[in-house]
């Protein structure tokens, strides 16, 4: 999903990929938006987005993808709304909540109760130990979300999405900001 549209592709034939839907992501102020992250939790698609014009609005949107050929936007919450991400860098879905890493000096993680997607609400917001953290991505294993920043790897325990808990582990790395998980291994 990029270029201002949420796109759905049929990849059943790798030699003949077909776009079956392209829908603009519409916020309260603009429809000139590109998705910067997406997670699927059928029947919903959860997107973090960034406005493509000079306002640089950021936020998250929820689409109903019951029929992938006809996605329907249910909601969009922008940075001008309550506790919306300043710059969303990581998105994971845990027990009906979107866990969103916020950056650009925000240095926090938010737990968003998704419900039916029409009116997501903030369940918890946790200031990170290093409030300058701007991780590029996250990795998830069960109820744990991992991210790297500087010389630390942090774990966010989402066992209770209404009470997020961070644990930092020092690692001997310089300026880490990306993590990838394969089984029990974090790279």
C-alpha cells in the first residue's frame, strides 16, 4: 500500500498479478496519504499512514476487507486526534489492539483498542525508557514486541494491552534501529 492508495493484489498466478482494488486512504483533512505499514487481522486491514503533502499528517486507519475486491475504510485517526502517532514506525496486532511505535521525538508506544474498527480508542500509552527512540520496525513473538534503538533491544510486554511494560536489554551494537525475527532468533 503506497502512493496514496490502499491496494489489493491477486497473486494466485505469479506470472499474471492483478490489482483487484485501489482505494484512497482518507483522513479528516486530506486524501493525499500513503501507507507506511500494514497488518492484516481478517476481516480488517490496519494501516499506519503519512500524508504526502506539506502538512505531513500521520496516523492510522482501519479497513474492512471482508471482500478483498471492495475494501471499505472504517476509520482514520490523525496526529491531530487524541494520542495518535507522531510518526508511526512499527505496527503489531495483539488481542484486538494495535500496538503502534511512535517516533520523531515522541518516544512512546500506544495500545489502540480496535473494536469493530469504526472508533479505535487509546487503551494505554507508554513513554519509552529512551524517549528519543525512533525504531524503523518491530518484531513480534506472541505477546512480546521487540525493537532496537541505539545500543539496546527493548521488549514490550503486551500481556495486558491496557498496561504495557517495557524491558531494556543492553547489547553491544552501535546505532541499531531494525530487528528481524526468525523463530526464537532476533537479528
